[in-house]
């Protein structure tokens, strides 16, 4: 079931996503070689508290019986695609490709966004992967208009990623977002134009391309959360939460 949001609810979600984007910006500033991912997680927890919100991720379960996520932020390094668990043993180093995926709850509504960046100097191919994934997100957002088909969002992302010789992850997709972190509809990063549900005013979707430098296949680590590329290639991940409005896509998580 797709839940349409009122103007007032979208305004609350705008605040929730502003909290997300502001905290992500602060975390990016302190991310540097020699800093452990657990240090980033501790700071994220502190910043959420100061802003009067709650963590969207800590304790989250994909479904009943699965291992609850143990941290406030997902931090994925290099060949980790998504859902990396912070650890004191995971110390960031020069040349890493780092992805932050982060969410909060504010007045019972969720904010959700993700970003990827390079620490220090990386290869030209790694830099191109990051730039292409960010551009693919923007092309998907441009298709998020009233009356358009969801498949046009997906197809735009896929076309941009594959035009650069990269591949799109199939196992993880974007989603609706609102009073729950994951709502309908699913928002794949691959698809066929003019297919899928029509976008309506009041829908809020999280568009989040995950793009691999190599093949699209991923595998889950023993921790039950961390997904890595099966071939060991680098991966990048960007995400924004977008409200569908008559005036065009409203990117709630953009500063």
C-alpha cells in the first residue's frame, strides 16, 4: 500500500531530512585517515540526541527473526556495497572509498540519505565510479514527477551507470519512506521506461543507486548485514528522500 503524505507531513519530513543532511555533513568533515568507523558512529549518536531526533537504524530489523542492526549509521568501505557495521577495528585510511548511509526519526517520520566520498587520492576509475553514481541519482530524481512512471526513474539510473561501464546492484533497491523506514513502492535502480506505478502528488520515495565498478553480484557477510561485491570490486551508494509534488521533485534531504 502506498501512503500519500499531506503538505504538513511533508514539512515534518523536510525537517527530519534536514537533520539527516546536516549530520552527514558534520560526519564527512571528521572522516579522515586514522579515524575508526566506531568513532563516526559515536559522533552520529551524539548529534542525533542534540538535534532532538532518534536513530532510524539502531535496532532496526529487516523482518522478524533477523539480527537487529547494532549501530546508528551504516559505514561501508571500498567493496562493501551497503549496511557496513561500524567497528573500532575498522579504521579508515588514505585511498578508501567510504559510504555513509544514515537515517533519523523526527516526530514519527523518517529521514533517510546516503553519500559516498573518497578519502585522499583514489584511482581515476574510483573517482569516476563515485561521480557516476551521484549523477545517476540526479537523473533518477529528474524523472520523479507527477504522472510519470516509476520505471522511468529506474531506467534513467541504470542507463547512466551502465553508460560508464559500471553495473547496478539488483538485490537492494530504493523505497517509499514516511512513518516507516521502508514503505511501498520499491524503487529499483534498473528497469524499463513507461512501466510501474504512476507517481502521484504526496508520494515520498528514497532513491538510492548502488553501483559497482565490476559485476552487479553481491553477497552477505557473516554478520548478517554487510553486503559486499562478489568480485571484490569497488561500490558507491548515494541516496536522497524525494517528495513528489505538482511543482516537481522536492529533494527533502538536500542542504
